[in-house]
C-alpha cells in the first residue's frame, strides 16, 4: 500500500514514501513461507480503499490482514512489517495518532532487531529503509505535540542519511528541513535558521535530481514540498 504521507507540522516539510523493495534485504528473525504469507485479499482491498482516500473503509480490512498474517506467519517478518506500516498509515490519515505510534514503534523494533551488532555500533546506526518509519513516527509525535521526541527521531534520520550519502547530498537537505520545521513548531526558533541555511547551501550546489539508486536505498521521494 503506498503511503499518502501528510505533513502534520508544516506544508513545507518534505515527504517520504515506503520502499517495500528493500525489506527483502533484512535478516528476519522468523522467516515466513511465501505460500502462507503472500499478500492477502484483505490487504489488497485495504490498499485499494486507502489509495482512493477511503481510510475508514480500509481500516477493518487492514486489521483483518494483519491478524491473519500474524496467525499464519508469526509476529516478526517482512510481510508483517508491511502490514503494520499500512495500518499505521491508515490510523495516521484518520488522525488516530496514538494507535499509529504504537504500530510504528513495533515496525522500528523489528527492523532494529535485524541489525547486526556491528551495524548497531556504527555512526548513524540504522538501516536506510528505517528512515521512512522513523520519519513517520516523528510526524506522529509532532501531531501529538511531542516535539522533543520528534526532534530525536528527525536527528536520527539525519544521522542515518549523512552516514549513507555524505554531508552534501541533496537528500540530506530534506532531513534538515524536517528537523528545522519541527523546531519551529515547538518554538525553538534559534535552531531553525542554521538548519535551513545548511539545507539551502546543499540545494544550491547539489545535483537537481536524486540518483535512482540512492532514492531507492533511502526510500525518499524527490524534494518537492506538499501543496
């Protein structure tokens, strides 16, 4: 199910979207058999309704799909991550942020458990495809007024991104702007200008387009603000 990411802090925040292709790269604690864990009709129906903007109608199908897959495949595998993320997106779209928060925390916990000890100890520790989940959870925190918690996650997204592509990549400017807008929303205005200046400097000198391979690896869309 594609994420229709909505900024809950500012329309100038750049959005991210889910890159399900990268899920296959994780070492899942409980691998599931493809015949048991293929996308269910309920999941497909939920996705179609969500894409059409019918989140309330999609909700029972998404819940059923998650419950069925958990029963068949266990609670920690690639398909569960997708279904948890989909259900969180529906709750987020409906403004049910506390429920979205719990689901996104579970997604991050599963992905975090897939990190090797060596990866956990690296600077900017985290898989690139954790960025969408961390970013979504940060937006959910912001929507609930939990700005310090949101800042912590936006800073982690920034660290993972810099570690993956370097300080001056165009993708880094998106992470900087997210963090800046969160500081603005909580009234920490002194933190905003340096972050925006850094983002603007990157955007003035970096390539206009995000290379396809990095866009896939980092699960980021092109830097276009929401209208």
